[in-house]
């Protein structure tokens, strides 16, 4: 973790990226909320999500999202491959632009239950899997796809955990 800080991945939810959704005038957090929520309402246009419903992939629960100081954190945007994990496994050698892209790449982002996201922390597949067992294969597959696309490496323990999980998938 030497040298790691969230700031190494640029301004949170930047629209100034070259991945899908970049330069569309909306911040990445709202792009992901628009993609992952249903029954969406907006504040002043089509960027800021005011409310919606999340069918949370990590828990299987339905969560009502309402933008506000005490309510927005109920639905958080998770980095499927956590930024701290990416830093340890190759991102510290990247350009600032590549790190910014990873942090805002929709393929690496999911709207999820806030408390479950907090419990995950920077865990990789060897240390954390979603409590919703029916989503675990999708989750591990997403991690593998992101790590392959960005050429991040995995530890042996992470590899073994991914292999065990994928062996259970249909």
C-alpha cells in the first residue's frame, strides 16, 4: 500500500475520462445510478438522480434510494476491483489517466447496498464475496474481466478463490 491514496485515482466520479460514459456531462456516480436503478426521478435535468429503486446484487434486497445528506449513502457505488487492490496489483505503475479511467469505468462499478460495500472494503475475491450467493459467479467474472482488461495481477490466494468460485458456476 506504499504511496496509495484515493487521490492517486483522480477526482472521484470524474466525467473527464475516455471510458464509456466519459464526457457526457454527468458525473460517473449518477451515470451508474441511472444504469442500475429503476423508477428513477431526476433533479433539474437528466444527470442528477433524485430517487429510484435498487435491486441490490450484493444482498438481494430492494433498496429505495433518495438523494440527501442522510440517505444517499444507503446506495453506494462499489469498485468491483477496489482501487486499493488495483494499486497493490499494478496500478501504482500506471499513468494518472489510466488510474482515472479505472476508477470511473462502468464495467468496474455497481450500485450496491452501502453497508455491504463498507464491509467489503478493499477485499479481493480471496477475502470477500457478496452475501448473495446467486451473484457470486457474476461478481468474480466481473473482477476477472476488469483485471484482464487493465492487466492487473492476482495473488495465488485470489486466483485459487476465483477458480473455486468459477467451478461452482453454471
